[in-house]
C-alpha cells in the first residue's frame, strides 16, 4: 500500500442494534445513517481507515459491508475502506472480488478486504452450507480469492464450488493488487496460514493483550519459514475516549455493559469493578482519556509490533454526539501523539 504512514489508526463498526432502556432496538435505517456520519467524521478529522463488518442477525444492521462501504465512498475523499470482516467461508469468492473491485473503482483505489470465518455461524445454514465443511470452505475460498487477485482469466477447481476454466473476472480494481487481510481471534493455525501466505493479519484483542504476543511472533516466524517478509499486523479493540478518564468511563460503562450482555452472554453481567479492570492500563478495553489511549496503544505496540489500530465505536447504543466526539478525539489527540512517539510524523 504505497504512501501509507508507518502507523495507521482508524475506526470500525458492525452496526449493532443494541436495545435501549425501553427494550426496543435501534432501528436499522437510523443506525446506517449513523454509520455514514461516523465515516464522514473520521475522513474529515484525518483518520486512516474506516471499516464495517458482516453479520446476518436481527441485532446488526450490516449484512453487506461492500454495499455500506460504497455509500461511504461517495461521501468521503481519502480514508481507506475495509470490511471487518467479510465472512469468506459462506461467500462466493468470485462475487466478493467483483464487488470489492467495484468499490475500489468507485473510491479511487481505497478498498481493502478482510477475510475471516466470522464470530457467528448463522450465515452457513442461511446460504445452504454445511458446518461439517467449516474449515474446508474457508481454505478453498481464500485460495480462490487470491488466485483471482493475482491473475485474470482464472482456472481453478475445488470441492466447495463449481470449477473455473479460463474464466474472466471483471472489473479489475484500480490498485495493482487489492489488499486482502486475514482476521483471527486467537487460533494459532489461522495465524500460521496468514504468515505462510504472506497476508497482513488482524488480531481481535478481546482478552489479556499479553496472550497475543506469542501469536504475533508465530506470525512472523511462519512468514520467515515460508521465505516471505512478514506483512503488517493490525489490532482491533473496543473503544471510547473523552477529554477526561472518569468522564469517558462514566459515560461508556452503562452502554458497554448493555453491549456485553447482549452480544457476549457467556461473559455474564459486566459489573463496574470488572469494567474498571478491563479499561485499566493493561486491560483490553480502550476507554479513557486521550493520554491513556495513547499509552495503551504504545504499550501494545511494544508487545505486538503492530502498525494499525482499529477502534470499534458506537457500542451499546452510545449516543451519536458522544460517538462523533470520540472519533474526533481519536483523530486529533491520539493519532498525532502516537505517530510522534513512534517517529512517524
């Protein structure tokens, strides 16, 4: 990715429809308009990346990241646009490539694709696929996606879709090579795959950040063993920032507790004490003042050596004004300090 700074910061969302105090969910139409405003604010404030993820459930507004990102492309000028993630296991790689190539053309070469297995399994029965072939779907479809990216026309055969024989896949993107990242939640085999294939890697930090350091090393070792130079590592984390630490935590706690209760029921009820631990100096949750956010990004950078940080925003039905202010502070207060500390002005 030519011209990219050495360290990038951006925001992303799944378009959660978290239920409010009255028990009613945020309407999907309103949430999508919120997402477009988050993207415009991130672009104008100077952030590097904007992403949306894919779910096929009633409590998420985004089932087609490429459609939402196309709308974002029409309303932004410079920010890079990525899926976070595309559930490649239950998608047709030919169609996925066509759609992201189209997004790249519409955005003037700003598209990226993040391939993942997805945190939920609802897309498999929805699209008539058996969970018995869960791993095989991802392996074969990633192979086909990369084959389409590297050359045209394409010849390919596998067990999970019809073969292709000298097939043209159009349109082609603006970029010489459409960026494809791999997102993992902590599975070593997935990390090894990304390193071996020479693909950049996202680590979703949802537990103690220290436990991801061996995965970052495994990724680099796998790339080296395959004779490749290691690609970039990105980190994704839950996020909210305000001018003061206490203000950020007081605002965010009830919303985040609601989010955890709805989206991570196995975690159980998140009490204030646990929230304070999670958002502490060595916790995975980024909730605090700009200085605290900067310190935590730099600490994780020492652990992982990552060069991209994506903050998940708007969690738990947090108000639009608070979310927009958080995005602005990330761009105007956090990003310059992180780059200055890393010598990346």
